[in-house]
C-alpha cells in the first residue's frame, strides 16, 4: 500500500502547523485543541523546518520546569524523516519502528502534503490483515 492511499482515507488532509518562533504554551494549546501528538514546524505554512511532538515537551520538563516559556524552535527536531505519496507503507512503518517516532510528514514537490501517524499506519495494517484473513478463510472453506 502507498502512503498516498492513506492520506486519501484520512478524514482531513489538513496538517496542523506552528511557526518556530511560537511559544511552547501555544504548541500545547494546539496539541490539545486538535487531539494530536505532533505538529509540523514551518514559517510559511508549506516549507518544512522541523517537527515538534508532545515527547519533546515531556522529556525536557523532567530537567527544566521552565520549558513552557521556551519557543518551539528551542525544542523541535530539525532533522526530519519525511516520506512521499508514492512511498510504501511497510517501509515507512519500518522507519517509524527503527527510529522510534510516531509521525512522518509527507512531502510532495517540496511542500508538506500531509502527515502519517502510527495510528494511521496501524489502522490500515489491521484492515489489510483482516482482508487477507477473510480471503484465506473463504479459500479454505469454499465448496
Ligand atoms: P513522536 O514519537 O512522533 O511523538 O516523536 C518522538 C521524537 O522524535 C520527538 O523528539 C520528535 O520531535 C521526533 N520526531 C517525530 N517525528 C519525527 C520525524 N518524522 N523525523 C524526525 N524526528 C521526528
């Protein structure tokens, strides 16, 4: 299955973004409002500059209680692993597992075209496995 098919199946293809100079309090408000775990960081709304997830806040909170007074730029990850709409789901899933992150932005023609989360991946993988199981079941019980 291709990443583009996953994007098409999502209820919204809008990617929630935040500017690097926004505050961490603003980030927390966005995460809560949209019920999501990570936000793409971009100054112009389309060019990817980083990704920031709830984990970036939580990990720093342990050693620095003032993290909420920082900017997003201070805590975001700038070396972002991305994928394209034609990439294979299994390969993206393997990267998420190996690198231990739950979000991969989809970039097409140099701009952010969507985001795939581990939740999207698991949902499609289960659908695929159920389909295969039903096919095998009807094959075994035919006639
Ligand atoms: P997550 O599991 O997605 O909440 O993120 C865990 C950590 O990996 C955080 O430090 C994120 O900033 C970082 N991260 C999340 N997604 C990516 C990605 N696609 N590429 C690089 N780092 C990421």
